[in-house]
C-alpha cells in the first residue's frame, strides 16, 4: 500500500500524509505537526514492528527471543544516541477509517519523498529524516573516521533500507543531480549534501595544493582545506543553504559576528 502524501508550502515546506486504515508511519521527535483524532500516537524506542534490523530480531519465543529483541533495541538506541539523533520515535496509525497528519523539518527549506526498495537504499545527512512508513528501516552509517574528521558534516549519515516511502528535509532549495551526467564525480561543499543513493561513494579531498593559491582558497574562499566528493553512478540531492551559513548569518544580524572578511579557514562555527 503506497503512502499517499502531498508536500505543500514554499519557504518552509510540510508533508500532509493520508493514512489508510491500519497503515502506520513513524517520525523523529519534534517533526510532528498535527493529526486527526482517529490517528493513534505511540512513542517507542524500538524499530518498527516486524521490520527489525538484522532480520527477525523479534522472532522466536520465550526468554531468548525477548532478550534478543531487547538487546537489538538497546543497540539501535545507543547508535542513534552516539550520532546525536533522537533515541525515540513517534508512531502513528489510522484506526477506524482514513486519517490525516502533518510533518515538517526544523529549518527553512524543502522536503522530499524518497521511495526505498530492497535494491535501492539512500543515505542522508544527519537530521534530514522526518518520517517514514513502518516498512523503512532507519539506521546510522559512518563514512569512516578519516573522512569524518576531514569533512565534518559527512562523518555521520542516516541510512534508509527496507521498503516504503521516507520523507526527508533540508535547508534552502534542493537540486537533483545524476552523477552520470557529470562524468561520475562531483566536488561539493560538505554542508550542501542532503542525500544520495547507496551506490554513490562519499569522500573528502583537499582543495588544490599547499601553494600560495591553495592557502588563499583555504583562508579566504569560505571552503577551508577540503571538499566532499561524490563518485559513481547514482542520484544525489544538494541544498542551497548550509547550517553553518545560516547560523553565521543569524549571528551577524544580531551583531555577534566575529568572522570578518576572512571566512574559510578562520570562520567561526556555531555549535
């Protein structure tokens, strides 16, 4: 049963979802907006019922099955906590007829619905997840310590597997690109990546050489020493606004900007 939804709005979009009787979606805490009274709401730490990672963690009866399920739930919650994500999800199920509910992201920007199938998984930036059907697994992926320490935002990624629709959100406007149209590789500001198909390889590489021009790029160009790289054949979604850029613009408007005209290597990040 395909998820029926409509994405509405411009500067701050939201997703309005129509649930069929018995259909369930879940969202991260803080992304829910409204619902009709016949849609039940339940907050849980565990993954969606019948769709535990690792295949049947909840299967098997007796104490052993309960222990395996509890350990799997604890591992998933611990992984989300380590990544700085919410450890709990809110589940919504339509009862006694069709139900309506709404979700939104936390930043001014767009939303996108992605279709997940067993052969087509997606990875997204941290905090991009909004909501998904119960058939979609939400997981955390690590792009590697070296990559993460070089690229910052790219170390922790959200991973969506299974089957169904997942809704993601980002900042500013989205642009959809296919890497095959650009020779199979793009260099991107690390904060501009929203999501990409699992077959796309993510990495970080230094911008230019450590000569006079390279130092100028790092100090005054606004990008620091490295750019993210996306390689392979697959689709990627980029955003026009970065969280760091938004935070610095707000701070500057409040008279607290200490960045000056240098930017780049000397930019002051807002945590």
